[in-house]
DNA sequence: ATCCTACGATGGACAGAGTCCAAGTCAAGA
DNA sequence: TCTTGACTTGGACTCTGTCCATCGTAGGAT
C-alpha cells in the first residue's frame, strides 16, 4: 500500500521535497500521527521543514481524500492515511493509542429516517473506547 | 428533566452562585454548548463569573457523570447534560450543529473479540456527519 | 445569629494546537 | 535556461484550555 506518492503524482500534485517527506512519513497502514509527530519525523529527514508547511500539506491530503482526520480526544487531531479502506477506531482512554478496527454491521443503516432530521448524512464514525492491555 | 440541581445538592455538591448558574445553563435536553458558550450564558446572569470557574464546574460535572464531554470536531469540546439517556450524535459538517439521535442496534456488539486486541472496551461512540437542512 | 475554615472563585500568566501572512524560493512548463 | 505561479518559511496571532496564588464565602459548629 505504499503508492501514495504515485497517486499524488498521478493527480498532478506539485511535488516538493517537503511534500514528499510528509507523504512518505504518512504512508502505510495503521499510522495515526498527530501533526506534530508528522513534523518531527519529517524534520529528521529535512531539518528545516516548517510546521506551517506540514499543516498545509496535511490539509491538502485531507482535501484530496487521501488522508482522514481523526479527533479521538479533545487533543491534537491525528492523520490516518488508510482512507481508502473503511474502518473505525479503537482508542485507549489512558494513553491515547489508536488501532484500526473493522466492526460488523453498518451504523449508517442503524439510523432510521425519522432520526435523520432532514440531514443528508454522509458518514458514520464509530469510536470504541477502553483501556489497552498495557494501561489496564 | 430539570432536577440536575436537585441531584447535585443531594450528592453534597457545595452550591455556590457560580455553580448554580452553570448547572442551570446546562440543564435540559438537547443542549450541546461549548465551554465558552456556557460562560457567555452564565455571565448574562452573573457578570463577573470567570472562565476558570466555568471550566472547573464543567470538569466536576463530568467527573460526577452528570454531563458528558463530546468532541465532535477538532475545535472546542461540547458539554451534553443528557448523560443519563444513552444516545449518539448527528453533527452538521458545515455549521457544527449537534442533534441527539437514537440509532437502532448496539455498536459494542458489532465488534468481534478478535477485533478487540486485548482492550477492555467500555463504550462505543457513534458520530453521524452530514449537512443539516439549513446548510444543504 | 455569628464565627471559622476549608473549599471555591478569581484573573492573569501560561501552554498546546492550529491559522495567517508577507516575503523569499523553487518546480515544472515554455 | 527562463519565467512564473505555486509553495515554503517563520513569526505573530487566535483559540481552547490549564495552573496558581490570593481572595471570598458556604455551611457546619457554637
């Protein structure tokens, strides 16, 4: 699944060294980094990359639908590159670790029309919370 | 359902004028205010109430289980006093409005054991997103 | 009814996450 | 190679929330 760079190039995303490292840092499954973590990892390879650039790149990847923003707690948003494979999240209430999970069932189907209040609903996000083995 | 004050008093919550207005502002169903909104409304009745006090009171109401914290977007947390009636949320992606909804089905039951990764899961939170009638 | 004191309120400083902007730099097409 | 519009930079700024020393007061004791 490491063709994120390919896809971006194919879609005409102007490639700069900064954007490349951000995309490389995010590439892969089960990655749930905060913007600051992305910045830290990118800076290991490109020491002068600025926070603003990381935020810009992340924002664009989200707009392009290549990365999903997940706000699991009230803290920093996390960026999930696994956007093409629908899944939900399991979050440790203590340490904040995030795991991708695949529940059975379709939560969207569980919301009857009379509970939609005229909204045009586009997605259902499920967050499971609990303690991970190390925090329990 | 406006016995929040009663319950708090019964539980020995020290009652001050500040705490009273915060509780009164939050009382009721279908209330999803941010801390700043709570502060603004409280200040209409008690002009000199400080932000810190509002945050303190909200934090305690959450600890007491009388109010639930909801982070629907990456922005400010919202406080939901409807904590005794399990429900999920429907959020407008444009204006941020929140509605309580009651889906059928039980998302907790939808997560098979092999998808729990040793976590002791305590809750499942479902957030439906879409455009509300006014924003569509 | 008054006094005491521990608990609560205050506001200002601080911190974390994220946005904005003017000026400088560079990818990529001509 | 040149040109230019798009990208990057860093610092200032905003928003949300926390912390802390000091002051005030709810509510039990007298």
